[in-house]
C-alpha cells in the first residue's frame, strides 16, 4: 500500500493493517504493528512512486 503524506510524498504502508513502520533490517521487510511481511511487489511499487515524486520535485539542473 502506498500512503501519500501531507507533503505529497509517497510512504510505504503495510497492506494488512496500514501501518507505515516497516522493519527492513533483516533482509525482508516486515510491519512493526502486525508482523506481516511487506511484499516485494509493494516495495517495487513504492520505489517507482518515490522515483516519480523525486522527478516531479527536483530542482532544475544548473547549466
């Protein structure tokens, strides 16, 4: 699940409970609230949303 924060940036959220606290230190991503694994597909979706957000909000390159 992708949650959009008040500034418009994407945040990864648990598909099971909606929690936005994810433990990524053990090689896999797990929700702190319910303990469910965050799928690779959800992580890829979040990464794509983050790249899109960064592209839209990056300052213009200096020439």
